[in-house]
C-alpha cells in the first residue's frame, strides 16, 4: 500500500476529492496563498533588468549580437 503525504497546510490525512488537501477549506486557503503571492522563491536581481538599465537591447528580436 502506498503511503500518502499529509495535507500541506494542516497535516491531516488528505481526502481523495480534495487531494492533496484534506478538505475544501485547506484547498481554498492554498489557492489564496498562490493568488496572493504568498508562495515565492527568493532570487536576486535578473540580468535582463541590468541590461535594460544600461540600454542594451538583447533578445531574439534584437540586432545586437551577444558577447
């Protein structure tokens, strides 16, 4: 028999109709976290933003060749 992971929000056993959550309430709270940007991966500044500040126009539609 395969082991199931607990509900990611409260730790209870998940229900099949709400998987991977245990209830509609946990499922809704998880959705609100995603929609409200509660889940995020920390990252540094993007290189593209630095290039735009310096006036570089690189990308698939640019005529500038990458260095």
